């Protein structure tokens, strides 16, 4: 595993380079120059992680571009020590949940790049998951899981997309770590503690190199961002420092982003500009000018839906929250869901009937007219009042994180979710309201439900990708089943310290 730096704040350097096109040769030269300045040489198992949360024609600004990754891979080979060559050069990622990563690799244009470069490809949803112990005092839990290639990496390269985020304000380098867990484990603590979860993930591995794709950045959201030509490649050797500089570029105080502030306070690096060397061929002031007016992600959901056929009702999060609003959970899901549906169906807003979404502990009135539907969203939702003349009481099912064991986390199949939402839709039509469980509720489930409720194009059945999706899905499930049948060995990282060898998740949906 790539070690945590013993002095992460020492000589933190960030390079801002002009790059106005996805030119592989230009990107390769930029990254090679920065690595020379940083005196970095890849070694052992070298792993590069992009951001591939979603991809394809409609999500082309949501992910790290393959040209940037190819340029970085070339620079890594340029800087390889011939006397001590890399044991492996690989790219690994876990895309958005329930979608096979191999499908997103294809949709993002990564497969031709893999063929050209000959690097190893890892789908983190198809590899063993390794237990990692936490020991720092502020931890949310004592152990988590990460894909085996991450745990074994000797030289880790983080290649995120420069984007806004509806849960964490921004997603730069540190937030990209949400993809170093598989579906079951990334959703644990993906609630009002999401920023604390991201800060905890920093203890798994620290990158020796960070290269951020800000050639075309993404404003406002993370799945469906608004493209912004910033013409920047940003390179650094410390996650706190590079995230802090990115915040400064868009006029944001890095201390206002909780996971950045927490990582800094825990010693992962500086966030004050007088402790960071900013270099390259673009000044910080020039970069700020390019990002003037950049839209970040935090908008309360009841405000977000003003003027639409959806009305959201914001209740208080659970009592163990540190804020009066659940920024890391269901509200952000709601925002991403409507934007996804708008992408797939330009008439989405006209088609949708009046829908009421309620989350958190809500004790106010619901402005419901005859025939309108109510969806109570999430485990922590609470409500007592009348709907259609009937007294309705919704009780919280929120489970404190102490009761959530990562060993017991279950995989949720996308087609199983479709069947579940079909049954929920029948229930909704019959009695006018339903409750969706989850902490947070699944983006996929809410997409499926609202699409069917409004007669909107179902993204999972979109003709542009249904064949490729099902081919990737079947290959993923087939590969997973074969690995289980072959009984591949799984490493339990830290088992000797725990004094026990518990079974480990294999990344296939089974244990």
C-alpha cells in the first residue's frame, strides 16, 4: 500500500498549466515536467484512479477524459526508473452504483486507450475487497473495505474531474476517493456524515501524484454538470494543497468544505496559500478569472425545485447530525434524479405530474391537492398528518452507524431494483403515498420510480445504450459468478492485528 506521508505538509506544490484541448502529447509533456520538478518516479504497483461516475453521450462532462489519462500514463512511463521498473501500471475505478464499471469504461472511450497503452484495467466491482483498519480518534468506524488493487498500490495517482457537487460543494481530489469502495461500502456513511467519511478515506492511501482534469470543468452538479471551459491541467503532490488551490480558483474558502478542513486538521496537508508553492504557466489570478462566477453544488432542495411540478419538504436530519440539513444524503439524490431525467427526456418537466417529496423529520403541512402523489424519502423521514383524509404516520427507520457492519452490507442488483420500484409504483397509485427506504435513498430507484410515474423516458431502457449496458451487465455477473465458483483466495488486510480471519467480500455480490 502506498504509505501515508510522514510529513504531508512539507513542500506542498501545485502546478497550474494552460491546456486548451484534450491533446495527449501536450498533457503528457505537462505531467512529465511536473513530475521532474517534484522528483517523482513511479515504482512497484502503480495505480491510476480517474473519476468515472457516469459516462456516455449525455454525461460527457461528468468524467475524467481518456485523453488526460493517456497523457498521464505516458508521463509515468517517461519517468520510470529503468533500473527499477514498475511491476504493474494499471487504471482502476468503480463508477456510479449498480452500473457495471466495464460499461462506463466503454461509454467513456477508455477501451481504445487501454488497447493503445497496454495497461492493466481494474473494475473495482469485480475484484476482492480488502479490510482496512482505522485507528485515528475521529473515525466514524473501526474498519472499512477497499478494492485489493488500492490496498496493494505502491504508487497511487489520483486523476479527478474538476466539478461542483450537490453533497459536498465540490469534488476535486479527496472527494474522488468515494470510488475506492464498491457499492455496498461506499453507501455506508453516505449521509449527513459524508464529508467525515471522505476525510476518513484519506487514511487508506495517499497519492504521490494528483492530476486534475480542468480543461472542461463541471459546474453546479456532479452527474450532469454544466460545462465550463477552464483550459487548465492542475498537478500537485498533496491532496489538501491541491484541493485548497482549486477552492481558491472558484472563490471558495477551503475551510468551508468540511472534508478539506478535516483532512487539513488531521495533518494531511496545508490549505493556506502561504504554505503552498503555486507554479506552472498560469497564475492563480489568471485561473480565478477563468472560473469567475463558477456555480458550486450546495442548494437546498426545496429551493432547487421552485417553479417545477415537484415540491420538496425539508425536515431535520437525525439527532447525531452536526448540521440542520442532510447535505450528504437524500436531498442531493433528488437534485441529481431530476437532472438525469431531463437529460434523457427534454419534455420531462411538462410530463411530470405534481409530486411531493418529503425527507427528514418534517412536522409542517403538505400542500397536496386531490390525486397528487407523496413520496416519503429515506430511512430518517418522519411525518404525521392527513393525506387524502387519511391519518398517516411515517416513523423513522434510521439506524445509527454503530449498528451498520460493513461485513453485512449487501449488493443491490439493478434489475432487482427495477422490480422493487414496479411494486412501489403499484402501491403509490393505490393509496397516494409511499415510503422509499435507504440512507440515502438510491438515485437509481428514485429515477425509476419518477420516470414511470410521469411517463418519462426510462434511462435504463434508452435505446442508445441498452444493448451495451446489458452486454456489460451479463459479462460482469458472469465474471463474478465464475470467480466465486473458482474460490479465488482473498486477503484480509490487518487480520493478524484483529486476531481473527473473518470472511471477506469478494466484490461480486456474494460473500
